[in-house]
C-alpha cells in the first residue's frame, strides 16, 4: 500500500520525555513491550503476507502447479516472464482492459465523490440522512450481491432497459454486449464513490471559513472561490484519494468476476488483469505463471504510485509549507 | 478467497520426504484455509479395520445430489459403524479452484468427485490414487462395469477415477412451446441442415429462436467432428484441423443468418455452464445442448414439458461418456477403507437405488437394471428410457479421456466462437485462432 507523503509540517517536537527520564533500560523494556503489542499484527504480516510473497517470487521462476509439491516445481528461469510479454495475447489484452478501466473509472469516481461532497458540505435539515444514503453503495462495496444485482439490471430485459423504454430508447444488452460490458463495470465502480466522498467531506470541513469570507469581500464568485480556495486547500486530500483509488482501480476483481461468471467475457471484454491472473493460477493451474503476473503487477502499480507522488510536487498544496 | 469454515479435511500426511515441503507450502499459500481445517484437528490413527476412521469426501452438485449422496454414505456408516464421513459439497463453479487449493495445502479430501476436464491433470500430477491394483486384487469390483467407462477413467494405464455415471449428449427441446404453436418435434437422426431449417421455422412461428447456437458447446463440436471422421483429440494431440472448425463456424453463421438462433448476447447468456441459465429453461430458445443426466435439474427450472433426443446427424458418433468420477487421494491414510467405500458406491444395489441416475446411469450394469425397474422419480425414469434408446445407436468406438489442458480448450472455444458470433471474426479467422489456442492449451507444438 502507498503511504502518505511525509512532509515536515511543523517543527519537530522535542523527543518524548520518557527517554530523558528513564534512560536506556527503560527504553529497551518499552521496546519489548511495543513489539509484544505489535506481535499479533507482525505474525499476521509474516505468515499471511510476507512469507507467501517471497515464496511467490520463487514460484514465478518455476512451472509450479498447485497439484504438486513446491519442491517438485521445475526452475524455468525467466520463461514465465518471457511468455507473458511475447507469447500470451490475452495478457496484453488484459493490460489494455485494466488500464482503460482505471483511466476512465478513477477520475470519474473522484469527480463524483467531490461533487457529492460539495453538495453535502452544507447545513440543512436531514443532512445526516443524505450523507448516509450516498455512502451506502460503498458499504455494499466489493460485495458479490451488488454485482449480481448489477448483472440483472443491465441485461437486455433488465430494469435499466425498461426505464429507457419509457423514453422510446432501445438499450443495449449491456453486460452481454462486448461493446458495453466494460462500461457497465466502470459505472458500478463509479457508483461506489462513498469512501472518497467521506474523505473529501472531512477535507472540506478543514478549509477555514474566513478564506471564503475574505474572498467574497474581494468580490470572488463561487467558481473563483472553488478554483482558488477549495481546490488548492483540498489538494492533499485529492492526492490521497487519487493514490488510493488508482491502486484500487487496478486491483478490480470481484465485480468483473461476478459479472462475467469468472470468464472475463463476453469475448474477454471484461478480462481485468487480476481476473486473468486468477484464471491462470486456479483454472489452468499454472501457478508459476500467475505468480510472475502478480509480481509484474506489483512492480507496475508501485511504479505508478511513485510517479503520482512525484507529480504531486507540482500540484499538491500544503498550506503549512508556505508559511515558512 | 473465502476461508473454509466447514471443515473439509484433517491434514493428510504424505510421505515424510515431502512432508516438510508440503508443510511449508501449506503454511505459506493457504494459511487462511488451514486455520479452518486445523480447527478440525488432525487424525493420525492407523487405517486397520475396526479402528474409528473418518473419511473426508468432497463433491459438487445441487441439493438433490447432496441429499442422495449423504443418504448413501449414511448407509455405509450403518453397515460399518467405525467409518464416518466428513461431507463437503458445493456448486460446480469454484469447485475445482477449491480442490486445487486444498491439494496445494496437502489437504486433498480422501475421496473427491472429478470430471473429464481435470482427470488427466490430476492423474498426471499423481494426486489421484491408482485404483487398478485394487481392482486386480479384487478389492474393487469393476467386472460389472462396461469397459468403455473404465477406459474413460484410465490415464496413462492408471485407473485414476471410478466412473459414477454413464451419460450421453442430449438435445433438449421445449415440448410445451412446440405444441402451443402446432410445430413438429425434432427427431433423432435429423441432419444438421434439416435441424437448422426446423429451428428457423420455430423462430418464425413461435417468435422464440428455435435453438441455442451450439458453436461454443464443445460436446456438440465433438460429435460433429466424429461424424466427419475426425475427433477432438488423438491422445495428446488435436484430431481436427482448421478446415473442420471453419465448416463448423460457417454452419452456425448460416443458422444465425437464417434466424434459427438467438442474438449473440442471448447466446452468450446460454453459454454459461449453470444449468438454470440454459436457454430452453429460461424460455429464450426452443432447444439447448446438454447431457442427458441433466434432465431432472433442467425440469426443476421450467414449467414447460421437456423432450430430449440425440444431437443431429449420425448418432453412431455419440458415445457413453463417464460423466463423473470419484477419485481417491494418493496421500490418504486409509487406502483400504477408501477403496471399500468406492466399491460400495459403485456396486452395492441399495446404494445404487439411493443414488439413482443423478450422476448418470449407474455404472454397474446389474445395479442399473434394478434401478431401472424400481425408480420412481419421473425425470430419472425419462433419463433412463432415453439413454437406453440412444445407447442402441452408439457406434463401436468411444473417445479416451481428454488430455491435460482440456478445460482451457473449452474456454478458448467459448471465447473464439463468441468472437465469431458477435461478428468480430470471420469463421476462417476464428478457426485459425482456435486451432492455435487449443494446441497451446494442451501443449502440442
């Protein structure tokens, strides 16, 4: 997972009093206590994340199948990686599908989240109710049930087409149409904008009201206030949401799996990277290849995150910095 | 992945050479699974008769199958009180994912249901116990099971699975729909062309597409190939070429143009493996391409009367397929008990009566006769009658077990046939793509 940029926001406070008072022995005891408290998490990290990750790196250089012992897997060097880049057309297709998905769904989801957050950042009667209602879809989040509902809504006979029928529009078979299946999936992702919306809302609450008052006195209209106050003040939060949602977008799996019945169909139109990976590993039982895919994926998503962090310098505005 | 909460298997101990490595993998790859499985405790007791033995058994299917299988296993426990079962079952989708994960963790069930998609894969990887020595010793009686079914469970000379049902292709049609519009019923032995023009008539008269487009249905392609003197596989190579597939795709392109089949998005819906999505039961087509043993499940999903005949063309190209197997895990602690249970499920007349034709016709011919005489379930009765009728028309040869990679060949056929259906590829392009993909899938250079 990505971390928030570490920036000096305030002068570093003097070290906590404990070190000055207690000396070394006490400090060591506290270290031990700290690790003891950490241990449940640490064991989980090692057992469930770190060790399997290292193992999967090894497996990515083998022809491992889940049906054999790890020790029986044959070392095949870079063959998996070579096949991926040169001999598996579905691989590049999956990359295209995933990048398209992320490029369209992530900005639109953030825009929707910001728009709704702006609407809900007011005081009127029943505001809590509306906030709850808008957040609801993301509580249902990656859930299988929502994807199933989506599938029946966006069918030829689904609710969406019945609705369009009122206006004399004949809809497509959406999820069963290779031209629209991915768009339907994007729409599902965008609809679940609740999590970034709540974060935006929290960010909006932090913007000092006097800035707006001052701007209003200077004659700035609503749009100017938005572009010159709201957006800059909100940019760290936008950045945070952008990083998280980008990673999230690349990892989309559940809805694609459910909408296509696990195949990525029709005709591979929803073959997300993770879905191709899953099918390679668990359906074709080619776990070595799937591991290689996972590592390339990790590196690429990591790289994209680094690039995002670097562009952040140019547009993310930390108000505290400029005071110095 | 969901963790397994219903305990599936106590840890199976493999040979000590592999133990450490299995453990390492188990810990690393499937820790969440193990947490569930470990809660059930490990049983290390020996397998000698008289001791308490608990066998794990895993299958896929609907509720009906679960009910029947549990009843048959309870009967075994009643006869052998020291043997109990840890039964786990689930729907077909995801079954093989889970089985592979369990196997990776060294926790494969003692007995598990298989089909011909994966039998070669599991047998070649030595996951399954070779049943042949037990048959030779007489511990497992296969003398009353037809040779075709035994051959269809044999991979590289090893009996990798004991067939639990005999089955054949069935073309299911909606009798109610045809009667309503006074249309003739299709007949076994129709040519493909006659069938397609019949389907086009149905579309015109009944305003429901006459038939699901089977160009993505592998068993329909398989029958078609055999009718043309070819086959799907010859051992571990393809037994067809581009020209055959081009002809097949062209046949159905013509059918779509003649209005005999639904629009591509509806065909796509019907290509889902789920029985309840078959177009003949969702009312979106007059006929669907299935297996005869699926009749009871299909009936459960529709109000309409259903009829079933052979696929079009020369019926001698059809064969008695072993629809499902029970295989034993090679690393099981209780080999003799497992063999005895398999023997019981396949050969015991009472067990046979309980299981009926849910997995296909009972493999043991004597049991099959008793079941045919005593069965009361009307859908099962129909299955038996139809299969009896069809089996008289089978040719002398039947194909062997498909090679490793068969399941991938199936998904590639669906993908490429759909490309052709949506008009994104011509039949020629599709055929070339499919031959390349199928060769890659089975590792043929």
